[in-house]
C-alpha cells in the first residue's frame, strides 16, 4: 500500500537557521501531498498541500514542492523561529480516497535562541 | 476559531476494560474520523464516518472498536475490551466535506492500557 517516510527527529536548530525536513512517498496513482504541524498542546493543523506534480505548497514561510520524479515533498523554511518548534507530519491521500490520510511518523523540530 | 475538542486528554485503564473516547467536531462539519498513533510509530487511519454510518475503516478497526454519533454533536470511539497494544494517542478529526485531506484535528486522547 501507499506509505510516507520522514527523516528521523528530533531536529534542533538555532533561530534564523535554514530548515529542511525530508519526506518521500510510495504511491500508486497520483496522490495529494500534505504537511501537517502539531504545536505543543494542540491538534494537528494543515500547514500546506500540493495536489499535482510540480505544485508548490506554501504557508507561514514554509514551502514544499511535489516532485514526482523523486517521489519527494521536502519541507523547507529559510529562517526558523522559536515559535516554529513543533512536530511536523508529512502525509498523502491516495487517489480516490480524498480524505483518508496516510502519515509519516512525524519529525520534532526544536528551535533555540 | 472553531476547533475539535477531545476528552479525556489521558486515560489509564486495565486490560479488558471498556473505554469510550469522546470528541466534539466542528459544528458545521459533516465528515468525522479517528486516527491513532502508537508511541514512536506512524499516525494511522482507523475509521471515517458520514451520514451516521461508517464510510471506510482500516484493518485495525476490528470488532472491538465502534463509533457513534449519539446526539448530533459528540462523536465517540468505543473500545470494547482493551488490550495492551491499544495503548496509543487517539486523534479525532472532522472536515466540512470530502475535501482532499484538509482535516481539522483535536489535541488527542492518550490511552494507556495496563
């Protein structure tokens, strides 16, 4: 079946550092790809999404590009802030199952001053 | 901003006991879901629910699990006879429509089975 693989955490960065969290997927068909974020004490929130190859999702300074040739959807941010400390989940929906998400394990990001 | 709320935040139970996890979805949402995450593992889909019936379920969602929307606002997950391997964080989610992955999640209910 379809699956998502994320880089292991935790990732610890200093404020203003560049962030990359790797995500690769295995899917038949043409999945939609997502990044969800969970801040401490809150539920998972949709951060950004891309629904077809070469689409770039972006929100709050975060970006991810749907790369079909490398089956990847890496999350990037040019300059992280302490408030970005959270757990980040990469996910996909399989073709034909619009809201059944397949998640990765999540990557914890800790940003320090 | 509307949010999905879940109770309890943490429940400890003995193996074999019944557990009910409760969720209040966002009020104008029509689709409801349960996911779970065993510690260190992936967030896994359990079940989706629409129009008072299950629309899809995973192989994890066996006869020990059931879902209900008893009163038009709550959405519950019942585990009939808990096992050690049911220990996990359970997330409820809702969406306005079958909206291509844009789900709104609660904070989760941590279940510990002893």
